[in-house]
C-alpha cells in the first residue's frame, strides 16, 4: 500500500527556510569580517554566534508583534464593551423617562383637587 505523502505545513516550511536563510546570512557575515589567519572553526563559531543573535532578534520582534496584537485586541474589546454600555445606558434612560411620565400628571391632579378643597372650605 502506498501512503499519501503529506506536504509540510506552510508555516513549518517557512520557518525552516528562515532558519536556513539566517544560517546562510550569518555565514556570509562571518566570512566578510574574517581576519587573516582565522581558522574555519573560528569562522564557524563566529557564524553560530551571529546566527544566535539574529534568531534572538527575530524572536524578540515576534514577541513584540504578539504583544501589540494582544493589546490591540484588548483595546477593541474594551471599546466594544463601552459602546455596548452606552447603548444599554440609553435604553435605561428611555425606561426611566417612561416611568416618570405619569408623575407630573398625578401631581397636577392632586394640586387641583387640593385647590378645589381649599376653595370649598373658604366659602
């Protein structure tokens, strides 16, 4: 039986390619700063150091990017919550206005009744 070949995921192949590119770039840099009498082992050690530095830098940059993404998501979430609270507050204000609507009419009726009673007794 033949097994289906699974292609590596694009993220993994890109990471591997990036690692190869970093290794090649580090070797180019190490070769460009090579001093006379430097052994290939020393050049390779320098290239490894440069590679580690580049990887560390890329890792820090990706952490910063993730951090910024998290912050922007939090800000958007807070903005949505505030907008929702404002709409809820508007609805509550409408409800409060509807509850207070009969009160002035009741007070008006009570004042007229009291006015009529006072006029009745003063006659």
